[in-house]
């Protein structure tokens, strides 16, 4: 035997609608369709018979994960040591600047190879921008990453 999920009255075998409330047999969320017991609002199972209630449960959105803050020390070191390749910009999320630095480095190396620039000129052209940005990060002029999150200071732990 089955019961109306809207009002809890017994349904005739094969009935399409409840004879008392007129609700379609599979509609309603107030009563258990197996035993007719009134359901606790939002419950997934009937408290009397233990059968699934058929109430759709809305999934909870995942809790936002805290962002790991980038280290100012690491960004400064990347800029000073590998600034010509834009590693520090990739690290703090400025990938377009990092790509621009790689392009300038490749262009400078090409100009050195074809003899337009002396070797020192190519090194100066490709490395100066990144070196200066690394120093600016180290002295605290650059305070945030590309998403606006503050860079972690020298003595802070990553949270």
C-alpha cells in the first residue's frame, strides 16, 4: 500500500491522484509515501519507517578556501635573480608582464646573435627591468599580487 505524499491518506492501488486532496500520487513532500507518517521538514528519511523521503536535498556550497599569500621575499628573489625571464611576475600573478619580459629577453638575445647589440647591451636590456622590479618588491614598493592580495612580509607565516 502507498500513501499520498501531500496529505498522508492511503492511495488506491494504481491511483494516479489522491481521492482526498486530488494531488498527483508522486507529488508532495509533507508525508511519507511508504507509511503515511508526517515528515520532518527537510529530512531525508521517514522517522517512522526509515525509508527515503524523496525530498530533494540542496547540496551545500563548498566553504571558500583561504588564499595562500605569496611571499614578498620569494618574489623579490625571483625578480633579482631571474628577472629577465619574468619569473617574479608569474609568481605574483602578472602573467602578461612575465610574457612581455620573456619576449624582450628573446628579442635581446636575437639582437646579440645577429650582431646588432653587443653582448653587454643584450644582457642589460633583458635583465634590467626584472632586476629593478625585484628591488622594488624587496623594498616594499610592490605590496600586492595581481589579485590584490597583500604580499606576505618577511617575518609572517603563510596562513
